[in-house]
C-alpha cells in the first residue's frame, strides 16, 4: 500500500490548529450568546409572566362583570331567586339555558349554578335539585354563613352530584350573593377550571423551557408544583392587584446559564489573541507543506498524460485509490438513479391525490407536463371519477398475507385498465387507501354519454371480480365533469355514493344520482327508538317487530355508513337510559355484557342487514338473562300479577296504591318498591302512562267528549285528566285531537 507520509504530515499539522481554534471560537461564542440569552430570557420571561397575569385577570374580571350585569338586569334570574309562582317547567328550562349561556361566556368557566335560599333549591346546567342532594352542598353552606357579598375562593374540588362517578373538577369559584348589595335570596357560583387555566399556560409557553406557577393570597399552590425551585430557576415574580395571586415565572435547566456566567470577558481578549496566533501559524505551515503537495499533483498530471508505459508502484497505488473512488462514485450514481425512480412513483401518486382532494389548484400547464411524463394523453372532453372498494376487507386481511393482498389489488387494478382498452377513453387508477381504488377516466365524449359508459365499464369490472375472485367489490360513480378544477367535486360525490353501500348492499355499482335522498339523519327514527327502548325494558309488548321496523326504516332512508353509526349511537344511548331504571344487578349486566357487544358491532358491520341480526342476538341473550334474574326473585310472579291487574282495571277511578294494597293484601310501599325493581318504572307512573295511552286511542278513534274519555280511563275530573295528559304527551287532549284530525261530535 502506498505510504501516506504527506497525508499524515498535513493531518497532524492542521488538526491541532483546527481543533484549538474551533474549540476556542465555540467557547467564546457560547459565552457571548449565553450572556445575551440570559438577559433576554429574564426580560422575555418577565413580559410573559405579566402577559399571563393580564390575561387571567382580564378573563376573571370579564366573567365577574358579566355576572354583575346579569344579577342587576336579567329578568330570568330575578324570577328564579324571587320564586315567582308563575314559573313553569318551560321557565325553568329557560333559566337552565341561561346558566348554559353563562358557562359559554368564557372558556375558563367549568360550571355555574344558582342557589335559592327560599326553598334551598340549586339550578345548574344539568339539574334542578335540592341542596341536600347537591354535590357542592358544604361549599354553599359555608358561603351562606360568611358576611361577604363577593368572594374568589381558593383551589378546591367540585362535585355536582353526590353519587357522581366522574372525577371531580379542580376549580376556584367566584361567589356573589343575590341581590348584589343585600344578599339573602341566594348565591350565584361560577367555577373557574384550573385545568383550563393550566392548559392555557402550557399552550402559551409552547415548549418545556419556561414555566409559570400560581399561588393564592394565602400562599397555597393553584397551578404548578409546590416547590417552584424544583422546576428550575425563578426569573420573575408578579402579584396581581385584582386577585391577590402571586405568579412566579422561570426557565428549566438554569444550570446552563450558571455555567456560562463564571467566565470573564478577559477570556474574550485571550481568544482573539489565540485566533491571530493560529492564523499566523496556519499560514506558515501551509507555505512549508505546499511544495511537496504540488509535486504530487504534477506527478498525477504526468501519469494521466501518458498513453503507454508503466508508472511506478507508488503512483499506481495512488491512482488505484482514485479508481476505487470513481467506482464508488458510479455506484452511488446508480443508487441515486434508483431512488429517483422511487421518488417518481411517489410523485405520481401525490399528484393524483392532489387532483382528487383539491388541496391546491392544478394549472393546465402542470396537468400537461405531468400526464406527458406518465405517457398519458393530455387532451379530453370530459373527466369521470369511479371509486371501487373491496367488500368485507377486514375478513380478507385475516385470510390472506400482505403479499397475497398486494397481488389481488394488482389484479383489480389491471382489470379496471383492461376494460378500457377498446374504448375511446383512458384511465389512471391508484389505490388511495388500503381497500379503495380510485380511477380517473379521460373521455372523448360529452358528459351524458360518458356517465352511461362509465356505469357499463364499472359494472363489467364488478362482474369479472365476482366471477373470478373470492371477494366482491362495490363502486361509487361521480358525475362526469368537463374541467380539471371540478375533479374534487366528482370525487367527493363518488365517495358519498360509495358510502351508501351500507344501506343499499354490497357487490353493486352506485351512481351519483342515487345519493339524492331526504337528509333527516337519525331524528326521523327517534320516536321508534324511544318506543323500542321502553318496550325492551317494560316488556309490555314484543320488541322484535319494533326492532325490525326500526332497521327497515333505516334501510329505507338509505343512510350512509357514518349516518348508520350515528343512528346506532342514538339507539344505544336511549337503551342505556332505559336500562339504568333497572336494579343494580341488571344495570351491571347491561354495562358488562350487552353494551360492549353492541359497541363492537359499530366497528365490524358492512351492511345494515347485519346490524338487525346482531342486535337481535345480543338483546335476546340479554333479555333471557334479565328474565332469569327477575324470576329468581320470589316476588316476581306477584308483581307481574299486579301489573296485569292494572292493565285490566286502569279505568277504575278507585285504582290507587291503597286499592292495590286492599286487593293483594300487601303494604303499599313494599309493592311500589318491588314494581320499580322488576320493571324499572314507578307503579304510579306506569298507571298514568297506561291511562294516557288508552286515552290517546279514544281521542283518535272515537268522538267522545273529554269528560267521557276522562271517566273512561279512570279520571273523575277532566281537569285532572288534562293535567296528566299534558305532563305525559306535552300537549292538551284537545290540541292532540285537533293535530291528528279527529274532532268531537
């Protein structure tokens, strides 16, 4: 091997100089920058802390001003605290909405509630309950005993319900007595979420360098660590005149600044001298070593000019090294070429996705250049989009390996292209997701003719896949357009059409005109959902026909998959509410077995037909287990007999809890409790519901007067009947009959 005398000589000549100068320059630069950074950090941290103080003070002042304004001028609050006798359920609802509006006033507000001293009732966003049942009762009692009309509390835990399973909210509370300067009628409590305050501070910091801690007027930690120094070095401390809170700001890893601060500016001058000396040293060594290097370069030049003759071994070894370097360079060039080809595939797919999604405008010149590069024709009269989706793809992933799936996708892609070989069009197809192939067709005909041609070609491809592969595909076709900028619209419509396969079925072609339907969502099914949920709980009639009707309505509505999932969430929500009326053991059975099985159905179904079968199976198993639990209780037969008696004798005006006690010889409270455990509904509520449902039938099917109908369902006075009817149905009997087209004779 050729000796490397000059290589090592130059190496050991320049490296010490290089390392010395580099180290000194880095050290000096670090010193200067660290000093500047420390000063700037302290200043920025001070300004940041002041900004946080101003932001929080402004928000709290804004909340309190709005609260004062509402106390002074809002008629709804006045009516609530003065306990206006004319208040109705709707008025209470309006007050609850007012509470919600107060919560929405500022992002820091966690919750708001009103306490009325006259009857010790609490109104919150979610409830209107007595103080003794309220989760924050102790806090209210303490504030009633205090003489102040305004208070900003310290950090505390807030529970809305005493038996709530949710985690408590960490808050500080703004408390004002009502009226403002008098008090006595109640309290308004606004809970400020410390979690949201801390989240706001984290968002403002943006990095892990700064930190801000907050302590209240008593020195208790509100936000941050108990020991602020454990977080880093405190650089600023600001006390709010409005809240009395103390804000401490600083940065982490302060030791970096401490380390840099020990250096003196004397070292800066020394560093400059070293740079000057090093420059002179490098100049001297370079001039001394330059002549041998020049001789070597001349030898290489003479060798390259020779046409024959054998150079010295030393020179040959030198050029051998150069040859190896050139070979390595060529190998790298081949590698870069391969990478370029891979980048071209990625660029092609990226451009295709941009065309479909419309993330940026595609100019006509860019369209021409990209399609020319892909060897595709540039000219077209119209453009069409077809999205093909493999049906039941999850099952395929369990059956085939990744390599096999790749081959199957290649076959589908090839089929889509082969179908166009004899047609006056060109197709560009790419897999835009794991199971969706999107095809862009360039047509040489008008839009109307093109749509028919696309439906035919896609149908042929679907039939080929069904006949030759062990899976099927469903396709959505968008409208044919004539401009490049309209491609995203056609793609969106094609995907919308494809999403309807959950209702329309698999293994078919869905054109865009089939997406025209009534957009009612799940609300059109809400009445049937409520009926089904109640029937499943009470067992008053067979629930399977109602379930079948429910899913038949869903299929008739041609819901997309997303709408079906929303429909199922609504159904599960109402089922959950009804099941929570059962005793604890049945509630636990629902939560641990039935509900998880229903939720799992959401992620695995392909079409709506699967949903009805799976729901019927899960709910049927749940019903059997519930009946076993109920029948295992000795009193179940008695409760069922009581219910059957009420179903027959509901028209008896003497029907009451005492009447049932006389008939069955049992204690009234005991019978009521057993009925509630068995059917999840109070006995009195059940009797009222049976009477009202029968009165609805009489209102629609007969022309009897209200007094006759009231007597016919067990009410002596029509006023009592009207009051009960409006409570259950939401309207008076006369209005109900008028709305449904039946008038009394």
